[in-house]
């Protein structure tokens, strides 16, 4: 018990303390509370994502039976992201005042309750009542999710300052496991026991994470900062990276809202098989993330090009997912699964480098190193992610309804291509400026250089 108190006391230091500096030493053996923090963050990522991902295989069809159109289903998925956006911005700004541990545990509690309530919606009359309650419960659930994930990113980056990409990549294993297991487990429970059981079982599982994290997660203390989200957005590099994050999350949101209906109609698949189909997306993402995290930390200079290459590969995956009608290629199940795998791997190439790149850019431009800045960056990441998760299902659902799934996927691929193109141009220009700088210094005559110094 005394060891646990000592670990907690070590964490409750202000930024820049000796204790925090000691955990910043590369290749140092992990301390007890670092291990506990890693276990806690892994449990949060896994439990949150498994509850988030269970809707994909069966909810769209159930909602259509209750009188919801394809556009309304997209809005139900999208409202989650919209509330996540607002929650990420507010909670990211005030993470120090609220407390990172309190924010995380409160978010888990709210999400577990909302997941259970969502399982009772099949008892609600169809039409406006059902649709309204879907919006309300999903919106509150989004606030809980934003609290848990914003604090999770910030805590991970604070405890592992020199290995952010490696740690986040390793945690994406559990995020990927949640995405992998959610659809097939949800689809199987739905087929075997009906609508309510998937939400009840996984909601209770998420609730068990509350006392677990209360016990093992240390507390964190820091001083609030005067910096803001607006100052982050004054840097062009951060704006372009945020656009890449937007295309990443909007693509996932688009697939959440449209893929199951397309697969059922096109290939006559059951909800259980649709859940297995989504493994093609989440499994490559899960397996590639830790490897890309290690590479990103060991070779920081390649992070920009990982994002560019990931964007181009994502665009190719979406263009051949349908495939795009102008190619006149017949849609086949094996091609759909293969392209989902390409998209999953490519999305990990974009996602893993983005957080450390934004954080480094913030530090280079005078932001204070500490939990407050980490909260701002985490909130910004969550907010941009949420905008994509709102636009992906809503606009994707509308485009699918008005045109087709093939055209909607092609548009999504076009957005990914634009993000990769703009990032590539920016990094090429930045590299050119860096090469010219030493040449300009060498051209200054020595006598003129002396006069300037005088």
C-alpha cells in the first residue's frame, strides 16, 4: 500500500519537477505508475471502442424498421460526433481544472449508462419518438466518450513524453481490438439474443472499467495555461494535419453508416457476416499501429511522408471500394475486403504521426510543456476527429441516398487525396527552405558578418 501511495505522490507534481524529468529519460525502465497508467489507458481504449463499434452490423437496419431513412441514420451517427466535438474543445481546455483522472472516470460512467439505455430503444414506439431518443442518448454518450478519450491522450503523452508515437501506437492495438471485436460480437449477440443483449452486455462491461480505473490510475496535477485553440490554428502545418485527421475520421464514419446496408443489399450478407467483414478494416489498422509508432519515434523525419503516403493509399482504397463507376469494374466481395484492408493499413499511417507532429509544432511555437498544452492538443485532435465523424455519416449517407455507395466512396477518396496533396506540397516547400537557409548564411561575407555582429 505504501508503494502505491509513493507512486501517486510522484505523479502529483507540477510540470518540470524532478520526478517528471526522470520519466523523460529514453530507454529508462518503466516505473510502477507508468505501467499502471498504460494498463488503464489500454482498458479505456478497448472498452470505449468496443461499445462504440457494436452499432455497425445491425443498428442501421433496425433503425430503418423503426421508420428512419438513410439520411436520418447518418444524422444519428453524426450527432455523436458533433457532441464529441463540443465536448473535446471544452474538456481539452479545462482538463487541468477538472482533473485528468476525474474526467476519464466520469466519461466511462456516462458512456456505460448510455450504452445500456440505447439497448432499450427497441421498446420505444417507431417514428419520431424513437428517432428523438436516439439523438438524445447518443449525444450524452458522446460527451462521456470525449471526456474519456481527451484525458486518455493527454495522460499518455504526459507520462511518456519521449515515446508518444510508440505508446499511442501500442494503445491502438486495444483500440483496434475494440473495433475488431465490437462488430462480430455485436452481430452474433444480436442474431442469437435480439437487439437488447449486445448493448446490455457491453454497457455492463464498460461500467466495470470505472472501479478498475479508480483503483489503478494515479492522479495528475499541473498549472493551467493561457494558450488557446485559436493560437494552435494560426500555424499552417497544424491546419493541414487537422485536414488529414478530418479525412481519416470522416472515412471511418462514412463506412460505419453505409457499409453494412451496402454489403447486405449487394452481397446478401447477414449482420453476423457484416461484422466479420469489418475485420478487414480494423485488423490491419490494429496490427500496423504499434509498428508504425516505433518507426515514427525512431525516425521522426519520416512522419510527414508517412501521412502523405497514407493519404494517397487511403484515396486508392476508397476509389476501388465500390469501385468508382467510371472505371466500369464489377463490384466483388473479395475486392471489397481487400480494399478495406488497404484502407485500414493506410489510416494507421495517417493517424499515428499526427498527434506527435501537432505537439512538436506547438512546442516549437512557444507553447508551455505540460498537461495543459497536452489537453489542448488532445482536445483539438478529438474535435477535428469529431467533425469528420459528423460529416462522414451525414454527407456520406445523403450522397449514398441521392447517388450510390460507389460515388459516395469515390468522393471520400477524393478528400483523402486532397489532404495528401496539400501536405506533400507543404513539406516539400518546408524542406526547400531548410536547404536554402545554410546556403544563405554561407554567402554572407565575413567582414559584413562582423559589422552586423558589431
